[in-house]
C-alpha cells in the first residue's frame, strides 16, 4: 500500500475525483472538511452540495470499504448527470463503478 498517495481521475469531463490512499483516513478527511473525523477506513467527500470536486479516501486495505465508498461516489455522479438508478440504467452504474475500482486498485498495488 502507498501511504498518503493522491491521484486525480477525471470523469464525464466535469468531475475531478481525488483519490487519497492513506493509513489515516480520519486525519486526511479532517483536513478536507475542517472538522474532526476519526476511526475511518474510507470516506467519500464533497466540499459542498453540487460540487464537481470529489474526494475518495481509502486506507488501502478492505475491498468492501472501497466498494462501499465507490457506490456513494457513483450514485453522486450519476445523479449529477441526471441518470437515475433504475433497472434500465443499472449497467451504466456498474460500468462506472467497475472502471473506477480498476483504476484505484491499480494505484494501490
């Protein structure tokens, strides 16, 4: 695992996702939101509602945590681009989550 590793992944030409892989997710989250966060394995953060600057923080360990936080990120993005989560759009959500997972997984190994 790379400690305190940052990478920006642009998607849909309007979002920048900053991926932070760190042993201390709470510390990095606290820096972003300016309030105390602790005891976290991962987090999805937007600094303000409607923001296109997104942050995904992960400790690089539990895959279930990464998948959990990715789902938050994917639903945020898809709502923003007005693609509702319904049966007809599930594949779009899945493809985005899978693409992001692969990008982030490659950063961590």
